[in-house]
């Protein structure tokens, strides 16, 4: 499935090289930059009309990190707590990766 009306990332870089919202409408930086909370736009849908959710991002990030996928983009997520160990097979629990969608 594809996004119907937005960039696929939470944020993007504009022509001035500023990080700007994309699917996220805003975010909070907490714990001296060690934790981020992204607030998603409510007007972003998949092509079938289903809203894009935080769970979609959690699933996609953990899937990209799955060792079996051999994703060439997994390295971009290595700053996330537990991401590198999960990707390298040192920890087999995807829940050890520090990305969570609200309950």
C-alpha cells in the first residue's frame, strides 16, 4: 500500500536543509534529546483510505531492522535504542527496540 497524500517519512529536509514535518505535524524532544514524541497529522491516509497510524511507523521501523530482511536502510535507525543489537541478531526481541506507538 502507498501513502495517498503525503511523504512517507515523519519528517523531511527542505531546500534550506531544515528538518520539517511531513507525516508528523510536530514533535517533542525530551530527556535531553534521548526521547522523541511525534504527533502525526490526521489527514494522511493509505491509498485505500485507511489512516496512517503510529503503529504503522513502529511496524515499519522494526521490520526494516529485522535481520532477515537485510535492509540497506536499517543503519539509519541505529541511533534508536536497541536497534543495532536487534538488527545484528544480538537481541532477537523486536520489543527491545526503543520505538513505541501509544497503546
